[in-house]
């Protein structure tokens, strides 16, 4: 948990830095201000903080790796997570600027986070790792809805700044359809293939509310509301997955 939280915070800081120096965050009329673009902190301070936090994540990950005696392949996976914290918005081919942000989130917040956790915990108690790919895909899709809300909200600014998110590439209608599928799939479709399908349906209620809020959002507070309800749907889905699967 500590590794995941540190990587998440470090990634957010790195994103703040790279988006700020690229000028992507100049127009934040419908979104919260960010540290570099808003002049709250210097770009040097933000990237330094990101580096310190990601190095801390590496140390924590090494400790968990050694304590659990998980496969040696877990170490390069952790290193890849930290590398992509920078590569998401930085480097010569930033993922978020080339339509790969959604794929990154689904792979690393879904398959990577869920199966990585399952693998390291299984190893720690000397049990065989039994992956559940459908649950991992569902978690990745649910979490990606947070990115879809952000990209839908930032459509105009991203388009002008040359940030080619999936919403910029395929349009805002695509963003709405993608959001709809990303919670209907995990909460309505995927449960048919699990042993305890019906409890997961409750997560779709928050998903529908989040979709309604996104569809009608025009202001900063309304987009913030869409993000909050989307986050709530993820929490409900995650808790139900833990209990019934």
C-alpha cells in the first residue's frame, strides 16, 4: 500500500511539473489550479519532490519484495512503475500526450496493481498466485473513468496545447461512451462471469450518477462533483470485489 501511494503521489507531482513547463495547464478555468502552472511552487521544487517520493517508493518496494520473497521479476516491474511515473507526461514520447494515457491506467492501475498485490501477498503466505484477469480489467476500467473525466473537462485546453488524449483524438462523445462502458462493463457485464455477480451491481448506481454529472457539467464545481462521484463508484466497486470475490 505504501509503495502504491508513494508512486501515485510522485506521478501526480511529475505530471504537475511536465504539464506546467509544457504550458498545458495555462487554462484551468474549469479545473483546480496546479502548483507549477499556478505559481504556487517552483518547477524545480516540484520535480525534486517527485524524485524524492519516487525514490522512497523504490526503497519501500525493495523492502516488500525481499520480505515477501516474491519472484525476482517483481523488482523490474516496480522499477518500470517508477520509470513510467516520469514517462506518463515527460520524456520524448509522453504517454498522456500520445493517446496512451488510458491504456497506461488500465494496465498499471488494473492488472499491475491488482495482480501485483495478489502476487506479493500470495508469496508472503506461501500460497500459489491465482490471477483473476477479469477483476483486474474491471478495476482498471473503473479507475480510468477518473482520467476520462479530467480529459473530458480539459478537452479545449489539451487540444490547443497539443496534448492528444483519447478524448482529443476521438472527440467528447467518445469520452462519454468510454465512461459509460468503463463502469457498465465491470459492474453489469463482467459479474456474469463471477461467482457472486449481484452485489457488484450496486457500484453501477454511483456510475450512472457520475455519468449524469459529467454529461451536464459546465463549471469547475460541477466537474469536481463528477470526479467525486466517480471516485465513490471506484471505492464501492473495490470494496465489493474484496468482499465477494
